[in-house]
C-alpha cells in the first residue's frame, strides 16, 4: 500500500472496491472444490484483469491463468505469470507475430486453434524463430462463437482438408492438420459452454451443461487414442463449475467471475437454493455518491454508463439502510436511484455500495481496485489488463 492508510469512507467516487476477505474466500473455495474433485484450476483473467489477483490465484494453487486476448497474455507475462492459455482464436498476422514473440519469452504459453489457416500461419511464424508451441483444439459445444463443431468430427481421420477452406474442418481433420506441423504440439481440447452459465434453474443448467460437455468427451477420447500428448480438457465457467467437476474426462476449470462476482451471477439458482447463487460472495462493489437530491421521487448518483456496464442483471444496492432502493442508468455520468416502500432516500453526499451488473466489462472501465478489509483500504491493485482488447 502506497501512502497513508485510508478508510473506505475517504474514497472518492465512482470507484471499485474489492473486499479482500470475500475475495479470498471465493478463491480458496473454488480451489478447494477443484482439488477435491481431482481437477485443476486455470482461472480466467478476463474477469478481474489484474495480474496481482492472478498471482494470488496461482499462490493459492491455480496451475495457470487464462487470457482472452494476446494483449492480456502479454500483460500477464510482463507480470511474471506462467502457464497462460489464450482462450480465443489468434488470426491476424499482427497478432500471430505478437503471439510468437510472447512464446519466445514464455515457453509454457498455450493457445486455442479452430481453423487450418491460422494454424499454418502460426506454424510458419514459429518456424522462422525456431520455436515450438502447445495448442488446444477449441471445440464448439453450442455457443457457436468460436471452435469447431463436434458434429463435423465424424469425417474419416485420414482426410486432411485443405487450408483454404473458409468453413472450419471437423475436429479430427483439424487435429490431423495440427499434427502435420512438427512445431505444434496438440495438448488437448477447450470446450466452453458460455450459453448455459446463467441458466436460472440449477437443474436445467446442470442438464444443459452435461449435454454440452458430453459432445466434447467423445472427441477427447478419440483424440487421446490418436495423440498421446492430448491430456488437457479445459472447460467450464462459474455458473457450472460445481456441475462440471462431475465430468470424469474434464481436467481443468476455466472459471473467472467467481473471484469478483456480480448481480447477474448472484441471481441464478444454486444446488442449495434455487432462488440465488450461494457458492461465491460479492467481493466486487462499486461506490457511488448521491450528487443531486432536487427531484421528487429519486436522487441522482455519480455513476452512469462510464462507470457501470449496462449488461447483465440490475445492479444491487447493498448498504443495509438503503436495501430495496433501485439503481438505473441515467446517461453517461449519472445513475438514478428510486425508492420503494418505507426505505428513506439517501441524502446528498451519501455513498451507495453496489454489486455491479456484469463484472468483466465494468472492471474494464477502471484503472485500479481499492482493496478493503472492513472499513480500511489496505491496498490498491492496478487493473493492468484493462483495455486489452487486441
Ligand atoms: C472461454 C471462456 N472460458 C471461461 C470463461 C469464464 O466464465 P465465467 O466468468 O462465467 O466464470 C469465459 C467467460 O466469458 C470464457 O469466455
């Protein structure tokens, strides 16, 4: 902590605070659940965007960290984080050059692939530098965003489709394509079912996730018999983490949001209580001040679209004295807080504490977390992966 000790009430707003005790409970709980199931945890940094937090996850037992983009991986690497997996396709020649430069510094770096063209480009760029690289085959298990459709994997294994095809090849064909490049090592698969993570009913989410992952398990077995180095089955998110740990083939979880949490996740059902998600607590909060009280029926606060991403669930006001009041966006700079029932409206200057709508893109709006323990600000952590969209 630089400078003198601050109290949470001294912080200017809008700002993000991370409750250290809740954060550590979340980190330790996910780590323990994963280890108890005999699996590994490679948390996704796309949520917290903070290399200090990533380091904390590694110290608690994570085997590595996931990054969504090359630029996130570069920032993690600069901070000395090892075993980074880039979970999105790297396609442009500029990013392939950056990926290879990063691989030169980080031998344990892995990336997912889902198409022969970037595989060829990556292999050629690695070859120019005399480097090799581990890759995971990205399997599309229903999100239809990236990855190869498992339905296409029934094609004969000996068929290697030409690289110029615009549609992705079947999984086995693509595996053959990877194997044809001696400087690429196929280490396994990624199968992320983003579309089921926020299904409200626990049982529906469980059935949905198992159906999706089932599509990937057959592929994983097929690849394992063909490719001895294929030992990684990386999947899952916060919403299905406890569910997916039951899948024998899965080797590692990629969950991200569990560290910070948000209103969108807190609203889904859990095994214990189908009305709310009980596994992880809201470590991340947004502080916002009442800056105008001159209207009837509502007050205006200083956090709008520039401070709170408008996606996901409605943000929750958690100050006990104002619980029940509702936040809504009121332009770029402001929010509107309306009352209901007997809860009194906050006065000018009152600071409200909100659980954010969707944590990842909200975090992307700030430079730092103020890390708090009770009323004290005990540290500030740079959100050093902020804005890493490339
Ligand atoms: C590929 C991938 N893996 C894992 C995650 C983590 O999911 P969650 O934040 O729901 O835990 C995400 C989130 O978007 C993702 O895109």
